[in-house]
């Protein structure tokens, strides 16, 4: 989904103002058509990847990003960066940081689910 979003952003950026307006109108049309048909956005489930007994914070972020591939990484960047800094700069234990990272990803997934249920 992130690839599609990036591609769409690149296309949108390359268009003139009139074509941008047309693209937005078409996107709105598709969204309304989906709502009228009663289609709900498809919900993706997390991939089940077990947490290794020993894992670095960087590898945990990679694992969680793969586990929750449907999430927007830009929305996670701030919180993951803060936790990474707490580990690297402040010396916070990796196990604690990884626990917090798992909570962050899980909470973001809950928001993802709520957005698709409304």
C-alpha cells in the first residue's frame, strides 16, 4: 500500500493544477461509489513473526515493520525515533525499548482497524 501511495504522490506532483483537480474529483468519485456499494476497505492482518530471544532494536523495528506492513511508516516514525534515541543516546535497555515498540505498533494497528470499521 505504501508503494501505491508513493507512486500516486509522485504522479500527483507531476501534474498541472487542472489535472490535479481532475484526479482528486475522480478519487472522490471512487470513494463515494465504494461507500454506496457498501464496500468496506479491506483489512489486512499482521504477519505472525515470532520475537527472537535476543534482538537488537533495529532488527525489532524491521520485524515489526514487516509484521505490520499495512501501517503507514510515516505515522510511526516519530515514536520509533524517540524510542531508538532513548536506547542509543540514553542507554535504555533494548528489551524495554522493544517492548515499547511492540506497544506502539500494536496501538497503531488498533487505529488502523478503527478507521476501517467506521
